[in-house]
């Protein structure tokens, strides 16, 4: 049996665990909104038509922030279509996903859903077909207390108090040729700077996110960030990063090492941002909002939108069914995000319900947790206090996409108030159980509070409405702590959590 050595020490502090790392994403795409979070015919629906069972699982998942309303959708969105009496709202074509949006859910409904689900809204503004004025109008509607046309309209629509939205995305994926209103880096940078400057005239304390690259493979990656930040550096706080991963051509080994690419993405964007900082000779640092990330099988049929004269409402789109290996990768991507908590200040799992999502629903019917639900829920629950860099001595294996990758990846957190430690680790081996030997001597007096592993002899097992409980994180009874050394055996293709306390 292979042994991997890990060292956990409070001196290896990276930064605080940021609650905004555990964000999610709700876009008007497929069945994410309609028959997802919103299903008036469902027995659990509230007065707004929102499913109570979805709200309950959102809380169980531990979601902190929710990005809305897009995504590609936002680049053609007219926010004012979604306010006021529902029977007077226009139906609009959504060019991004070749669908029709009835605008039954808009700004006010979504923000009431945010309150009900206990999540912080992260609002995106349309900088594709619109610009500065429309962003200011939405900000006035949402955040100004009263006494102006739009703030009084919000009050008339049933929200006497301002929503006080703190986080705002300045458009979405404007580097992508698929984007409505796609722009060059210079065009977008100028527009984003003008929009940010004007929004701060209303509310100077907003957290503003500029569009970064839609992925490392984009030809403009790196240069895009440099140009955009050269224009916006003084006016924004974060720059976005988006990345999706999938197992391709049966190459499970490369897929399990996807976090190697995410690490490279984060390090590259950080380097570019710091280069702009050096050139501008300022103290301020720009950090990263990794506000789209997940496993997404873009080549599957369910990712192909309708076409021609077919413009349906809430079509079945991007409804990937996730297996155990997908869950392990999602857990490993969370490890990467936590490991970079000094520079990644927010993140959003894309998306929350039905669309490449941890939660699935039947219209008017059942709800279930996908395999990817569990690593996210466990990390959100147990990652508390400080993130600690874990020193890992592990053999590597060769991958076609990412070169040599460590057999094991891990990160830890420690609550400085209670001394509680959580170790999150993945075993990327396809066949071999690995023994982790963890040096915890710098934190005397610990004991094992619990250990779980998510794995299955068949890594292709997927949850369904009929069975989402056969494969869950199960107690790992091999975890033992003796003389400041923790040992635990982790099965192949597995996500593992070990909790230690005084």
C-alpha cells in the first residue's frame, strides 16, 4: 500500500476561510429558475412560487452567495421586464440559450428568494447590449432607500427597505465570441471602468467584479486581464475567473487532476493582476472571484440548445448527471479554491438547481442530491477559521493533459478559537487505497472527531430520484491519532474529510 506523508502546522496559514467561497449561481437557463427554484404547482411552493424543498437543500448545501441572473443570459437581459404585476410582464427571447423567458421571476422575486434561503445576492449587470445608465438604474432600484423614481417604484412593488446588494458583476464573459455584445479587452475595460465609477457615485462601498477570461484555452487569456485591469484597476475589487472540467475520451487520470489546471489559472491571473499593480505603483491588490466553476460535459446532447423556430420556456438543458468521480473532482476544485484563499475572495459553483447542478428536481415532484452535493456541503460546514497549506510528500502519476500530478491532494483548516482542524483530501489513484500519514505534532492534544470517505467500487455510479443514498460519505474507521501522528486509509477515486478536535 502506498503511503503519502502530510504535515499540518498552524504556521502554514494561507488566510481566512471566506464564506463567499461557498457561493452558487442561478441563471435564467434551462430549468434552473422555472421548475427549479420556482415551481408554483409544487406542494412546497410559497406565495412567490418558490419550492420550499429547494430552499431547504440550498441551506443544507451551505450556500453563502448566489450570482444572478447570469451568465450569458444577462448580456441580453432587461431587468425592468421582471418587476411589477406579473400578468403585465413581457415575454422575451433569450438569445443566449435560444429560449423564451416569461419574466415571472425577476429582481424582487429573486431577492425575496435570497432572503428565504439565507443567501447573499451577487447581482450581474448587462454590459452586452446595455451600459452605464441601465446599471445605475438597477442599482438605484435595489439600493437607494427612497425619494427617487426607481427607489419609490421598488417601494410601490412591495419592498419598502432597500435590498442593499453589496456584490456586483460588471457583465459576463465579455471575452467570449459567443457573448451577446462581445467586446475587445479595451472596449470592455473602458465600459467597465465607466460603469464602476458611476456606480460608486451612488454607493462607494460596493464590491465590484470585472470580467476576466472565460478559461485558460481562450486565445486572449492573460492579455485580456492585463488590458482590462489597466483600465479598471482603481475602480474594481475583483476580477472573475471561469473554468469547467470534464472527463474526455475515457481519460479519467487527467480528469481527476483537473485542480492542477485550476491552480495554474489562479496563479496566472494573480501574476497578471500583480503585474498591473506594480506598473501602476499602487498598494491596492486585485483579488479573484471564481464565479463560475464546475464539472460540465459540454459535448453531451443535453448541452445543445434549441434551434430554429423552437423558443421554449425552460427547456431541459445542461442537466448533467454526476457520478462519483465527478464528485471527487468537485471536492478537489474546492481544495484548490481554499488553498488560494489569500487571492480567491469569492467563488460560485455553477449552477444550483437542475443545470449542471448539485440539486435536481422533477417539475411538481421529487427532489434529490447529486453526488457533487456532498463534498460542497461538507467543505462549507467544516471549513472554519484559517486555511492551512498542507505539505504533501506523494508520488506522482503521468497525465495526458496536466503532466505529472500528485497522487493525493489536500488542504486543511483550523479554527483558532477552538483548535478544531479539518483535513480535506482526495485520492486520485484509479485502483489503489493510499495510507495518509499526517504529522500534527505542532497541535498537541488533538483527537479524531470523525472521518468520512466518499467513494464506490464503481466510480460511474450516479444518484437518481429513486436512489440518492446508496453512495454517500461514509464513516472511515481507519482514522487513528497517536503521538501527534494521524493515519487514515483512503480508497481509490475518493473524497475524504477528517475532523480533529481537542
